[in-house]
C-alpha cells in the first residue's frame, strides 16, 4: 500500500483520509495498464519502485484526479513526455522472449 500512501501525499490528501482510495486505485490501474500497453516492462510498472515509473504514475494521477484541477494540462503534458521517454528507453522496455 506504499504507492497508495505516496499518491495520497502527492495529491495533498491526509494520510488517514481513505475516502478517495477507490478513485486513486482506479487511476493507478489505468496508468499502469497504459504504460504496459506502450511497451514499458510490466515488472517495473507493477513494482513502481523506479523513480521515473513512480513519477509517471504520480503525474498521471495528479492530472486526472478530481474535477477542478487547475494544472491538469501541465500535468498531462508532463506525463505524456515521461511516457514517451519510458517507451523509447531501452532501460524500460520489456524483454522479448523471441
């Protein structure tokens, strides 16, 4: 649950407030699926311990959490740039079994 706690912190939600956990978990699942779909190693995405993977997940959540996000465009743009980097970096690509 460490990732959930980190996301809550990044979203400026008190650690004891779990009322948004379903929405946050849905966002985490969505971004993880998207990163895997574009070719990022599922092991890295699932663990979410790598700094860039974690930054991509948190930035996506900040862009998509709630309804009135003043900086949603900036966070979306930052996430897209991180996603492109992760897609194109051999460090983050899934190893092909072929």
